[in-house]
């Protein structure tokens, strides 16, 4: 067998093995445009560093992702100067209003350097009444999450594992988003 044919066979075998392993893992619901178009399962096994990286709330209190242990988190990185972020925030506000509580929290974390002085008036001006203000003006938490652009949203399950990433705008107030939230709230991603 020549070297090129051997290499091609090895690559094909590797791809088939990878596809088989991926098929064996539970996946988020695929009916509906949200999961098909938006969710990317990412290679984080857990977020230990991010869980302990400090960020601030709107009252200048130090917070950590780990403060929300046991809850499903929708962690959105955004900024006031980011037009797509501004477009997405009302849907995140609606998601928090409709589904937020003991089991689910939507954390919108601003990367604005101006901090609360910039973000609090922005929330008021845009009628964002259901979201709490969280600040990461030096982008330290964003670096831990390996954010490549804004907006970027991560889904962190109740066990603190990052189970999905969405880069860009997503329609968080639609039924497909709610189905995705239910999938993770019910722990179906943990089934074997």
C-alpha cells in the first residue's frame, strides 16, 4: 500500500471514528432553527478558571460565575457600542423575564470600559428592566471564556460546565430558544 493511500485511509478512519463518537453523545434539540443555526458545542470540559475570575455587578460588588452554582446560565458578553448587541439585549431581557429564577439566570456582562456609569444609563434608556448589570471593563472574564467578538453567549449548565457557545445575535425569546433552555434545564445533555 503506498504512503498516500495509507494516509487517506487513516484520515477517513479517524473521521468515521470521530463522527461515531459524536453521534453517541446527546445533542441539543435539532428541530427548529435556533439549535441548527446558532448553537456550537465547544471544547470546554469545565470552566474552573472562569468560575473564579472576578467581575463586578452594577453596585461594584465582586461577583463570580461560581456564585450561581446549581443554575443554568446564559452568559452574554456585550458592549454599548456594539450594534448587534443592542439588537439582541431585548430578547435576553425577555428571556430573563419569562424564564429567569431559581433554575435559570441570564447574565449580560458588559465589556464597556466606562463601567456602571456607562451601562446603568444605557439599561434605563433601552428599558432593560429584567437584567442585572454585570461589568467586565478589563475583559478579564471574557478572556477566560475565550471570547472572540461581541456579542458572544455561553450556556453554562447547572454543574458549571460550558455546554455551548453562540457567536453573534440569537433570537432568545422564540420557542426554539426555550426548547434549548428546557433541554439543558432537564439535564438531557448529561444522559448517556
